[in-house]
């Protein structure tokens, strides 16, 4: 799934998300459904950008909504040079086999020190045998 940011410098930042159900870490009897998601941030701009903060909205199949905010991703605030990518994997734990995540990254153009947001449109988390 390829997600593109709005117009301007941020339109040169692309985010790819690949979710995966983790059967080995899940326990349906305990209403524990674990999903990993691998995010790749591509910097197609002419400037280095730094990812400063993240925001995730996780909507579970039950309707429960969880919001997560924090500095950087996986303990890092990566600096991504022009033409380079940054990839990381993280996890979300749901109480049911389906959900949706969406969010945004707050970044800064290191040349101008101009902050901007890169929107991450909704993507689906679905366990096996679930309608996608």
C-alpha cells in the first residue's frame, strides 16, 4: 500500500505500510490479536528530513479507539537523506481480529527548519479468514 503526503515538500515523502497478523503472538481465547506493521518512509525530496513525532489512531472492530502520540518511531528520530529510506517494524495489539490504523508523522525539513506533517491514510489490520 503506497500512501502519499499532501502538496509541497511533504508530497515528496512517501510512506508504505505492510501489516501482518502475528498468529504466534496472538491468543484469540484471551481476545489478544497481535499485528506487526512494517513502515518504509521514502524521501524523494532534495532535502534531508527528520521524523520527529508520530500519531496513530487505532480503531478496533469493537469500535474502541486508541490514540498513540510520541517522539519519533521505535525510539528513534531518524534523519532521512534525499533519495534514502527509513524502515521499521512495530506492533499493535487488538481485542478482536480486525481493525484500522491511520495517523501522521511530524517531520522537519532540515534545510529550512520548516515542520510539516505527512498524513498516513487508513490501512486495515485483519486476521486470517477475515473479510478485507
